[in-house]
């Protein structure tokens, strides 16, 4: 399995500056998109086609800016006061994405449960899991099954995801360069989010793809001497 690309760490002030810049970019881009959406009803023929293409490109750029902001926020956001339970968040994500998988005739199965907790805001954890599971769903042909399984040993909790069913002899066609880049960025965001909470991600983008999330078990806090006084 291969890890997601590891970013070169930047000073916090640089990250905050980049975040402010991206936020400033998103405002005029959103205004541009709104203008294009309104103007498409006022034109016809060839002009309408041109505006439609421009609207599509605006949506793509806005999506890229949003992903860049998420990439920075994965390290800038402060951890929550209490760790978040992984199992219920994952269960909700699986339920949400099951309809997406069903359209592709791909089944999803979640087995077991876990007491694992991670020091990441629930919304960020949900986003990371959505990106990971979507990365498994998208390249699958029909009649595959994605199995998500909780495991644990003496030192760590694990969430293992794999694809069951016959493996195609040929790899799926490579995505378009832009789509491939967006997929890599989403996986890097997921990796950053999990790592910020003390977990680790191993993602194998093979045929079929798979991943493992590892969360170390924290040692029990020592008993206070006052209990024995």
C-alpha cells in the first residue's frame, strides 16, 4: 500500500495567509458564477453554449479553490475538546453514500463496531471518510461490493476497506488529468485530517483500491495518588 503524498510543512502564518487569499478568491468567483447563471437565460443559440461552457469552468475553479481551502484547514483547525467516536460517523457516511453506490450497482457493507475515537471535529472526520469511500466507489464496475471492517489489536484500532468480487484483468481507464488531480487532492485532505487527529492512512490505489486507517490506543490515564490517601 502507498501513503498519500506528504506535504512539506509550512509555518502557521503562511498557511493563514494562503487561507485568507483563497477566501478572497472565492468571493469574486462566486459572483462571476451567479452572473453567468443569470445571463444564460438572456442569450440564445451559440452565445448560450459559450455561457454554459464558461459556467461549467467557473464551477470547476470554485471547486478547486474549495479543495485548496480544505487542504489548508485540515491543519489550521483546532482539535475538538473531546475526541469523536469513529463508528457512528462512519455509519452515517456509509448510509449517505449507499445511494451513490447503488446507482453504480455497487454494494456497501459495514461490519463490526469499534470504540475508536479521534481528535478531529466531527464535520472534518465525516468529510475525510466521504472522500476515502468515494475514491473506492468511483472506479468500480457493476456488481462489486465494498466491505468496511473494524479490527483491533493490543495497540491500535483499524478500519480496513476492501473491494470484494471478481477483479478485472485490465485496470480501469485512467481518469482525465483534472479528475485525477482532484482525486489526489481529496485523498491528501483525508490523510491530513486523520493525521491531525493522531491516526494514519494507508491507501492502495491498485486494482481494486483499498485503504487502512490506524488509530493508536491511548494508554489509560494513571490513577491520582489522592485516591489512595
